[in-house]
C-alpha cells in the first residue's frame, strides 16, 4: 500500500515541475479548511452479521491546503488532512463471548457458535491522515469575477491513526439469534456479563493501515485581494476494505464533508 503513496506524491511533483518553468512568478496559495465529516461504513461483497447495518456518524475533517495554478481556470491542489471515518450501529448485533466462558457456553447450549447477540450501541471510529491530490476547475460567475464556482476531484492515500469500537448498553439483553426471539435468562446474563456494557475495543491489528481512494467536491469561493474564502461540499471513498480477514465481513470507508476554508496567495 505504501507504493500508492509514492506514486501519488510523484504524480503531484511531476505536475508542479512541468508547469513551474513556464509559469515562474505565478502565485501559490496556502491555507486551511475544516468542518464536518459524516462518515459511514459500507458493507462490501462479504456481508455478515458483524459488518452490516452501519449508518453515518458525525466527525471532523480539517486540512492544510496548497493551491497551484496550472492555467487560467485549472489548479492542482495537494492537501494533508485529518479525516474522521467509520460508522455507528444500534440494536441487536453480534457480541463476542469472553474466552473464559466460551467452553461452558458451547457445552450448555450444544453449539459451536462462539458469539451471541445483544442490544448494543456501537460506534466505530476510524480516523485517518489523508493525502488528497486534487485537480480543480474554478470559474468566475458573478461580482466582476470575485465570486467563483469550482469543482475538484482526485485520488488520495490514507494512513490509519485511530481505530476503536466504542460499545455501550445500559440495560443488557442477550439472545441466541439475531432476530431477538431466543433470549437468554436475564439473571444468567447479569451473572456472567453484568447488567450493562461500557467498553472500548482496539482493532488496529485487525485492519489495514493504508487505504487509497477518490475524493471530490464542489463549492463557491469569494476572492478579495490576495485572499480567498470558500465553502465546499464533497466526499471521499476508500477502495480498500478496512478488514484484513473475511471473518467479520468486509467494509469500505466513505464520508460526506461540509467545509469552510481560507487561502492566501503567495507569489514566488
């Protein structure tokens, strides 16, 4: 996966160097952008009880941005971003059986199953350091060119920084099936598991550290002097499933983003 990073970085440097000699003196713009990320985990071809039914959660997205003008309306825009990914799930879902109880459970219920089902609130937090390489088209639409519309798209490489599953249940009920029809005696459940769950599961070793995907967006920019403020809406999608194995299914990361930002021209 590291090879994707090197290829994209080389691609960006090639575009810059190819245009620098013919456009010496053109302005670079440096800036920041940030806002809301609304990520979700998408179940891929391998779907089972563990990886389905995730919906969007809320997170943050912020980035350092460099804008380099390639021509009158086209820009190359590499970024270094911190992106919240993941998803959340509520309701009856699989729950692992602690190893110290597994043999007793399988004997008591004459089964080889190594997990149960429980009413849980789960939040999967997968936060990445991402390097998008965006190509942007920007065109003046009003106010003597000061108001401009833009669209941008490009690949990105991401590295996993945080990976944890927050699991909560205030009134724990445990079942033998995913439909909740065969509930285990609550007194027995409370004896072995307690009446509630509040835990954080670290999953970094089970997930791919690197990902590669595509990112894009549209927006409006207001230009005044050497300054530019903008608002954009967009999203990203990772092509590499986050799980290393198929045991708990396969999920792809993706997120919608709503961002505001500021750029300032720096003439070299």
